[in-house]
C-alpha cells in the first residue's frame, strides 16, 4: 500500500509486530530540485532509461505491473504504464 503523509501520524509499532506487518518509507524530494534533474536528463547526464524496468500497456497493469512489483523474487522497481 502506498500513501502520502503531510504531517504527523499516530502509529503503534507493537501492532506491526503482532500482525507481522513490514513498513517501508521513502522520502519525497522538494520541488526546487526538479529543474536541475530535468536539465540533467535533457543533457544526457542522468540516463533515466536505466531506471525503468519495463514499459507495459494499461491493460497489462495487473499481471505485468503490480504482480511483478509485488513478487518478492523480482528486482523490478519502476514500470512505466502507457495508455
């Protein structure tokens, strides 16, 4: 499950333990960073094609998208979905 939190959250880590829940977190980046990133992409200094594991059609999103990303044996992290 994915969520975005813009403030505090009440959590009970003991419940994670009891229910066998694993929690992972990531950090979003400030919007002031993106002009620099876009310039790096445009110049070829940041090869974004290496970050995308697959490109799939929207009707393949379950089998080739979500299931692949949820598979513990898969190393996929980014899948581009084309409409």
